[in-house]
């Protein structure tokens, strides 16, 4: 069955995917975007959009609940477009006013099966959505839950106007400029580290020591005057001396390392290309326009008598 013809006959909605309609140029195509709740939790993604071919407006988001973190049954459901809000800059859609209980209560939607009964079930979940008379299509969608202004409230991009034709055009003239500056980059360098090393050394030194030797020799001779002079109490003290090594260490500077930088300057020519938009304007001569119209008229009326020169 040709579902598009069925929708048109019932004056209902049709899916954007597979239809002859496209998103207005300059407006985001949110199909495939991630859908999140007011807590930033992933609810699913935009599977498709249901559009109103008469008003040229989006009425519902086909929300795929696959991959949600709310333990909801994976399936497709319909959410009125006015309950969604685009992220300020990212490819994300928020449904801050839709609760998990409402999502769980929505009927499952299968592609190509949109009907008045499904729309009535969705209306019952979101109490107060639209007019109760589904035959009054204009009045039914005259509700903030179907307002595309809500969809763009976080963005500066205005919603597309339905049924409007732009009769004027603007061609921007863009010109690139080459700005050359300088910045300092690191090209190399040196790291100087110092450390203390130990090594064993040896030196030979001659040391002198003194030792006292005492000898007692037996004699038998008459005492002399000198002997008698020393015939009294007394003591003799003799001190021994010895040389010991004395070690002293002296730190001496044996080398100096000087750190310095040289600055060199050189000129360098930067070559690149810049682009500019050139607009050629051809003025159409009035006589040329009249001649072209006469030619088209003669081509469309081959039986018409050819004009004859005046005598």
C-alpha cells in the first residue's frame, strides 16, 4: 500500500524519511541526534520526524528508546515537537518536561502506521495536548506542545517559516587576508648537571718514632767523688716522641663551565594564496529583453504570420 497516499487521503501526517519533503536549508536535521532528559540522561535518539504536509510543519519526533538508561522498554514512540528543545550547540535534543512514566505509557509506534487512534493515545498521555477534536487539524495543533519555537528556545536559530518564499537573494563577497606574525618555539638546548664523585688516593710518608732503652750493667769498683755526689734520692724523666700522619683536604677549582646563548636573526619570505569572491554583473538591455520575448512568442506560435516590412 502506498502509505503516503493513505496519509494524504486522511489528511494525516507522514514520515519525513522516504517522503519528497526535506528539511529547510539552514535548519538542523535532528534525525539521529541523541535525546536526553532534564538530568542529562540518555533516553534514546531521534529515529524520524512526522510532518504535516498541509502546514509544512513538524508535529512529532519519532523517538527510539533503544539504549536508554531509564529501564524503559526499547521501542519507538511519538513525542510532540514542542516538548523537545535543541542543545545550544551540540547535536543533542532535550525533553525536560517529559517524565519516565509518560514515556513508559506512550503507545508503540511502527513506521507507516500513524493513525488518529495513535494520536489520541499520545494526547491522553500528555494531558491537555491540543484540541479534543482530531478532525479539527488546525485547532488540534494550536497548542504550545506543537510549537517549534519551543524547539529552538535554547538556540539563536529561528524556526523555519512555513509556506514562505524568499524573493530576494544575497551573495556574500568574501575576501581572505594573510596575517603573518611571529611566535617563539623551542628548537633545542642543553642541560648541564653537576655531581660529586669519589676516588681512592695513596701517598707515602716517612714517620719517626723514639724509644727509650734502659740497660743495667753490674760493676764492682770503688765509688768516686761523682758517684758520691749522685748518692741521693732523685729521678730522671725521658719522654718518647713519635710522628703521626696529618691528613688535610683542600678543595680547588680546576675548571669553569660558562653558559651563554647567541641570538641570530634572519629574514624569511612567507608565500601563500588568498581567495576573494568576484561577482560579475551583466546589465540586461531593454531592447534585448523585448527581442527575446518576441523570439519566444514566435517560437510558441509557429502559425502566426511573420511580420512584414512596411512599404
